[in-house]
């Protein structure tokens, strides 16, 4: 390689310093000059900022796993409140736990050294464990009490229509994801809704309920089809990731922006670890798209991403 070419390709790694007045925007801008996942996080922050500044961009947000139990409820709520999400695709678990917190119940911190825990004794104490977060059985009893009293107007509505109904009828709470989506008319799609505690309780108490999943599928395709530009942020992967990406696959315009936060590897062939480059082979992401994959625990990366976006909007 010629010397001139090396100068164009390579730059010095930024050995940055944090000062007393360093803010989150300064930090992320410094991380962009580093490497590994610090740099990829900085690039993701930059890409998401471009998404929200691009008036033609529809922002699709896939949220897998159970981010609410670990403390991300308010972060997701504020992503929506700030206008950083146009379409939310998530798991039934997140919605179940959102209702729990909204009804006034709480997820609990516990022993961080999980090898010391006796899960049999936890079961005997009616305490459910999600790694190092805990949830008493009585929380599910409270959710069931709320669900059993619902006056559902249409047993054949789509899942997203039902979730909007739920958001409109849940107690007013400043951190509820369901509530803020209903207020802002942000659609929530939950393609694996029946795979959740909330759906089980609905099935037990409202046995005539027959929510239409195909209507949501077609609506999602239409949203992707009509988007002049599409931006995608995937937290985790799984069903929410596929629901968004399969909609993009059948549209004339693939995604122009793409961000993924995952801990999974691509080698087993699972979707959650599949690279964004692989999605280009399916036509889900544009070959010229700005994209970044962060190999990180979402509980670390997601608050930093939101903090950067919020502070950048304030300063712009």
C-alpha cells in the first residue's frame, strides 16, 4: 500500500480524556475516534441522530427480550415521547412487565452472585427470577385482576388495535410504554403476542377473544412500503427483528439506516446474531445504508444512545 493510501485509510486512535465538563455528546464524539464496540456505539448514535433529523425517515424500533424488568421502561417510554420511534415492535414479555410497573408493582433487585441462589427455595417463596431481577407471583395476580375486568369492545380486532385499547384503558402512569404509544398514536406490533403471560391471562378470562395477527402483518408491510426512507434500530433480535426485516424485504425501498445491539454470534445461523450485511443479501437493508452493529448488553448501550440523542437535540 502506498503511503498516500495509508493516510487516507488509517487515522490515529483517539486517546481521549474525560474532563469535569465532558458531557455525553463530547464522550460519544470522542468514542468515534477509538475502536472496538466503543466506536460502533458512537457510529450508531450518529446514525440514529441522522434518522431523527431526516423528515422522510420512518423509524422502526425492534425491542426483544425483557427490557422492562431490568429498568429500561422509562428509557423506552422516553424514546417514544421524544419522537425517536415511529413504529414499535416488541415482545409480549415487555408489555406484560410494562403493565406490572404501570399498575404499581415493582421488579426487585437481588443477589448479584447468582451462583449463591437456590432456585428451588425461590420457587417455594413464590419468587420468580430473571437472572438477577426478581418478581413475586403476586404481581401476576395483580395483572390477572386487571385483565379480568377489561371490557373488550371487539373480540376480532388486530393485536395492535387491542394494544392501543389496552394503552387507553391502563392507569395513567408517566412511564408506561403502552400508555404513551396510545397517546401519541404510535403503533405497537407484537407478532408473538400469545407467547406471554399477558396473553395467557387474556385467553383464560376472555375466551371469545380472537385477535387478528394477519391484519398486523399486512399493516406493517404497508408502513414499510409507503416509507420514503426507513430507519431500523434492533435491540436484541428474535421475532421483533424478523417482523421488521421481512416487511422491508418485500418493499421497493430497503432500509437506509440500520442499527443493531446484540450479544449473539452469527455462526449458529440464528437471526439475533445475523449481521446487518447479511440482511443486505435479502434486500432488507440498502447496500448504501449507514449501519452499525454494537456487540453489547443493551442495558448498557441503550441508555447511552438515548442520552446522546436527547442532548444532541437540545443543542441543535
